[in-house]
């Protein structure tokens, strides 16, 4: 199974929940989870900026194989550069398009 977590919210509690869901999927003991992706856009982008409180958790998820993708449109709208993000986060042109693409590839959609 594959899961995409859609992180949109600027609410810190929802951001923490999104990252925790990804970790819980990785920790699944049944071995049925093959891939976890997080697509970040809108105010959710703050959760993956370098120097923020959850940077260590984001790095750990990346190191564990979670694919994190940030919306280029959001970066442009917020006047952010790719270098403002935690190293290892991939950018995609549009977050919603990426979520849709992943769903067509069989990813289950989760949004806290």
C-alpha cells in the first residue's frame, strides 16, 4: 500500500499530526505499507522550512524514506526559495496536481 499525506494547514497541531501520521505509517508492523509521501502546500509549507521546530522530525522522515514534495506555486507566492526548505525536500510545480497524480498511481489520500 502507498499513502500520500496532504499537508495544507498553517495550524501547528495539524502540521504535527501530519508528520505523526507519516511516522505511524512507517512504524506499521504488518509490513503492508510500501511507500509514504507528504505533499506540502499553502500555509503547510511552514512545517518544512529549515530552522523551524519540526526540522529534526522532517529530517528523520526523509532519512526513513518518506518522499516530501513542496509546491513550487506556494514557494513563489510566499517569496520562498528551495533553499529555505529542509534539505532533501523535492519541489513539484503544483501540489494539488502532485496529489492527484499520486492518487492515480494508487496512493491512498490522508489529510488530517
